[in-house]
């Protein structure tokens, strides 16, 4: 069976093994990992990341299968705090009464202090990128459950593992390493499916890629982090998106991506390509201005209507996000039919200037609304 087919299987309630004492569950488009021996005692294992909103009961059922009905983790560790990795964290932290650990530079987004830098929907060329304007980016507040990862590099509840900073995709992004067999939990420092493409994200086709383009605001740091992981030459890796990979395929893929990072991973254009978002211990300090061209906005308008339905199934939480989605859906439904013909004829750009400027305005408003922190 191919990696992707076996991986989609992990979308049930039964976790799949990546390596001994490391298993994972695929939650629609994102992976949730479990570190611990089968049947580990109560407080004897660690959960890495928490999926999309609505995944708490699946994660609980998977944990019960792995570790026993009443078994609670010692800790939840977050590779980073993007919405697709923290969906169930509130519910699980509360129900299990368990600490949630993240890097200190990620804590502003987990303790209500700062929104993430706005996504760049116009990089990567896929519907997932376009949909990223609809993704929640407001901070959550874990309150007393939020903790800074231990400074000595240890991973709470997971002896034999250590965490390293792998920033770039997010300011306090981390990866987890097990030196005894060079196994890696990489979060979104790299991915093993083309996450910008909705089709690939849903079919989870196996390919090594850089971090998801639309959500990565610092490409120089992302490159250094990827090099660090490539140099480690992992024997097995599970990322936030895509199937686990092993052996030469993984190592060769990482080496290639590391040496060709600026052409293979860094977007060819876009808001953060040459200018990173500036962040510090309090969150976002400054971001480069959005870049919106008429042609890209036309393409965005065509794709975004179809993307709305998927975006809502992936989950939005706050009312502002829903209002923005409704506005864009309304506007794109007035523009999409004729524009589709124009695009098929190859002369779409500029053909319906009124609709295009309306969409451009909407997208700009979305972007500036996201900017308003
Ligand atoms: Zn992410
Ligand atoms: Zn992700």
C-alpha cells in the first residue's frame, strides 16, 4: 500500500505507528501525535498538537485505544499554535487537567496577547492558500494551562526526546527529536504533502515540501530550521501535514529541499518572500504591507467561492471570520460565472474590471482587517 493510502487510513479512530512509541492520528488535514509505550500508565504519555476544532472526542478515543480507557497524558506539547494544531487544546487541557507546553515565543498567541501575522493567500498557487484568509488567526487564551517548555530541552512526559527551536513557519515553532533512532516530529517546519493545494491536502499525497507557504512569515528562519533538520538526517519523520516518511526517501528529500530551499520552498513572490514579519516575546511587532495584483485577485475570486464550503467544514470559530466568509461568498457568487469563461479563454484578466476591482477591494479589506490587531 502506498504511504498516502495507509496514511488516509489513520483518519479513523485507530492511530498508526510512525516508530516505536510514536503514533499519530490524521485529523482530516492535520496530524496529531502520541508519544508513549502501549498501555502507558495514567500521566505516562504525551500528546503532540491537538488537530482542528471538533477533534477532541476522536483524540480521546485514540488515546484510550493506545494507553487505556482512563489514561491521561502527562503533558500536551504544541509544535506551534496555528488553528489547525490547537483545535481541541482547550477542551482536552481542561478535561484532562493537563499542562500545555510551547516555546516562549509562541506563548503570546496562546495566552491572548497577539494575533499571528496575517496569512499571504496569494502564494503557493492552491485553493488552501486562498482559503487561508478565512482561517482563524486570533489568539486563544489557555490561561493557567499554558507553560513554557523546559529550558534544558527535555520534553515533559517523554523521556528520550528533546525539543529544538525550528522557527520561521511561526515565531516559536519547535520540532521534537529522539536521538536513539533519529526520529523526528517536525510540526510544520516541513510537510510531506503539498499543503497549499486543496486536492493534495485532502488526498494527503506524499511529497516533501517546505512549510505551508500561506502561513509562513519568515523564510530565512524557515530555511535555517529546515537545514538543521536535514543535517540531522532523520530515519523517520512525521510532520503536521502528510504521511510519515522514512529512510532514504526522507533524507534525500530533505537534503534536496535544504540545498534548493529558495526555489523549492520559498514562494516566488508574496508579502513575506523578502521581508519577514517582526515578532518578539509579546507577539507581532510589524508586518510588511500586503501585495495584491489584479490578476491574482481575479484567480482568487474564481477559486474562493468553491473554497468557502471546505473552509467551513475545516472550521471557523469567531463571528468576524464568519462574516468575512459570507461577504466573500456573496461577492464571488456574483462574479464567478462569467469570470470562469473568461479564464478558460485565457483572456480573463481585466475582462470584467468591475468585478475584479470589487474582489480586489474585498480581498484588501480582508487583509487589512486581518492586519488590525
Ligand atoms: Zn502551521
Ligand atoms: Zn499546520
